[in-house]
C-alpha cells in the first residue's frame, strides 16, 4: 500500500506538472477514493436498486454478473473471493 509520504509526493508532482500545462485560472479537483477492500464486505448483502421490485437482486448478484460477463469495473475488489480482494489491496 502507498505510504502517506509517497502519496503526497506523487500528488504534488502531478499538480506541479499540471501547473506547467494548464491555462491560467484553471481549477483542479482532487477526490478521495474508498479503500476498495471494504466494498464487497459492506455492500454484498444489501439489496441492489434493480432488485427493489422483487426484493431478489443483491449487490453480490450484480458483482457476480459483472465478473461473469467480464465487464466488472473492479474485479479484484467487487468479488466474493476474499483472497483476491486482499491481493488487490496490496
């Protein structure tokens, strides 16, 4: 996992490079990202919005479908395989 010092150094480096190429007065927005390893354990057993009519589609169903179709945005984290989630976070 990236240390806070390395993260800060990398962010400052990117911002400095943007300073050189963006037009004067430009704005840059930085947003935080959730620890991906928390997504599956927290969300898996919650009812997904598409399952609200029949109360039968949960997030783990959607994640499994994404992975089966090979279209998942975060295969490593949105996965029932705890070992794969752990490896993805390292």
